[in-house]
C-alpha cells in the first residue's frame, strides 16, 4: 500500500505546504512508499525536473508515478509509471488537509513523568511502564499485573500483582515503593525481589499499606 | 437502527442462554422487534430454551456462508409475534464463522429489528469475541462466587478492547446481571454479597435474579422463564431488568417466591 501525493502547480508553493505538513507530523512518511500522481503536468513547470530530488531531500521515497501521459520524453528521468492502482481507503495527503495521526510511537521523545490510569485494571490485563511510576485510580483485579520501572500507587484494592522497580534501583540509588488502599495482592515485587500472598502477614490483609525493600527483604507496613 | 446487546460472562453455565431468552421475551412483550442470536456454534442451546429445536432448517452459518437468506433462517416464536430466533449450527464449529460474514448478517439484522441479542458462548476465544464484536451494550452475567466473578472481570477487559466500538475509541455500556442469587447463603457468607461483586467488577447493576427451580422447569418446557411463569420470582426479576435496559429507573430488589401463610410455615428453606 502506497501513499499517493498529488502535487499541483506552482510547485514551490506546493512544496512549502508539504513542509508545513511534515512539520506537523514529522514521522508520517517514515518508511512509506509514495506514488506521485502527475495529472495535469506537462513537465515544463518550474521545479518539475527537480521534484523527485526535492522530495528525496525530505526523506520521501517515490517509488512510481501515475497519470503521466502528458510527459512524453521526460518519463525517462522519472520513476517508473504504475498502473492499476486501487484506492484502499488510506486518506490521501493533500497539503492543506490535516495530517492523519502518525502511528503511535513509544514515548522516547520526552521524559515522561508517570502513567496514570483512571480505569480499573481488569483480570488478564498486564500494564507495563518501564520509564516511571504507575498510578491506578481504581482497583487492580485478581489475575492482572502492573509492572513499573518506578513506584506503583493503587487508589483502590490491589488484588493482582504489582512489580515495581523493574529495572532495579533508580539513579542515585532511588528505591521504589508500592502503595495501595487495600492489600489483597497475589504478589509484590520491588527491584527484583518478590513476596507472594502466602508469605504476607495476614494482619495486613484488607488494609492500606506501603511496601518497600528493607535490605533484601520486602517490608510491608500499614498506613492506617 | 437497532441496539445490539451481547450477553456474555466468560464462565460457562452461569445463565447466559437463560438470560438471553428471558430478556428477549421480556423486551418483545413490550412490543419491540427482537431477534435472539445463538453464537455458540457446535453446542447450541438457545433453540432448546426457546422451544424451537424442531423447527430449525437453516442456521447462522448457512446465512454467513450465503447458503440461505436471513429470512429463511429466522424462526418466529409461536407465542410472541415480534420475537425471532437465529439458531447456531450444531454440526459445524466456530471456524466456519468469518468476521466479514458476521458483520454482514449483523448489518442486515440491524435493519429489521429494534433489539439484536447475541448469546455468547463461554470462554474468551474467537466465538466469544465474534459475539461481542458488534455490540453496543453488554450484559455480563455473573454468579456470586469467586471464579465467576474473576472470569467476568476478564470478559469486561475484553469488552473494553476487542470490540468494534473499543477500536473506534468508544466504550460499550456494560451492565451486571447477578444470577442464581441465594440471599440465605449470601447472608451466611457462603456466597459473595451483591456489594462485594459490585466492588470487584465496578459496572452498574442491571438486576439480581434469584436462584429458583422455575428456571429449570421453564427450560424443560422449551420456554423462556418470563413466558412460562411470569409471576415467578426470576421472571419478575428479568422483567425489571428488561425495563431497566429500556431506560426505566426501577428500585433494585430481589423478588422472592410468594408463598401463602401455609407456605411459610411448612415450606422448606433453601438449603
């Protein structure tokens, strides 16, 4: 599936609009093959002969052209003519239209502060967030797990597993903790050391607790 | 345009088919055009509960594969003229259902009916996912016991991720139907209380259906319990639930079997 670009004259303006488009969604063209629809062009327009290079300079990979009947001998210098294309519902990027959203990227561009979930974590779901704390406004169901690079805060009942400090202690030896409003957890782990429900003090069940690492032991204490 | 309702649970044997039939009949009794669709390919039950097992000619798979038109496969209920059944196949299995085929049949049913009620099979695999995919609303049937509650939680997670609405970023409205509820056992602590189940599942309560022998009697008669014995406790509870689905606000109560004075003195307690 390729994206079809339909340039129109004057080309310099069209390229300026394309640049604005790219500024709004920089990753849209990454790895996408592009077909140029050259309907209406005769090859004598300003900037036409350098169009392919101008696009390549913007990392737009033109793999073929369409509707190039009017171009005559200039075809030799251009990418191959394609035919038989079928529209498959991918929106055409015409400069001036709002760009379709780029595919979701892992948040590597900014330092995230933490993940906040305002829905309960349902049984069978696994939430993994390696670059910070996870806060759940709701309960974490039995048979589900929350995995965080940082600490875990559950404003509800923790019935599943909570695994904090997945990547070990943070910079400056920052230790991670687990907090919940009601402890009914199946498993708690911090910085690689874990404790199952069986090993937890029954007196703490059903109470708000904080969990931290005391040396190489998991320590739990009530918050009420 | 119709509302598509899926009756699902995760756990098997909690009352999905019973509830589909009862709610379908209750909604049809209020005058709505209702079709109940059996998605349990290979283990069909809805036709038995509806009393239509001797009139099945074509089924959902025939329609999906184009062997029959929808109108040929639909079976009209003999007691309610606005209630129809689309049975499942007993001889095939779930692999014969395709997403495109199901989408096409659902679109056709949406045109014809006010309510399309899909009876989901148990489990979380393809059959259950196909049944829930096109739903606008879900009724999650749960027994007040731990394994049913956990399985229901799982299915709620799937309703929030594997449906057409979820893919579009919308949410399906979900309702909890607590079935086979025994207040005596709940008070003794043998069964989870309603509040416990609601606290774990966090979805609004549609109704509480008490445990009752009338349900088995109705299935043996081949009739939804709301038609077989409308004054029985489960039937009244299902009627209330159906009216809540239509938007009415009704106080939540657990109907009990009405007994006369002698019934109270000599009747057996539910064990």
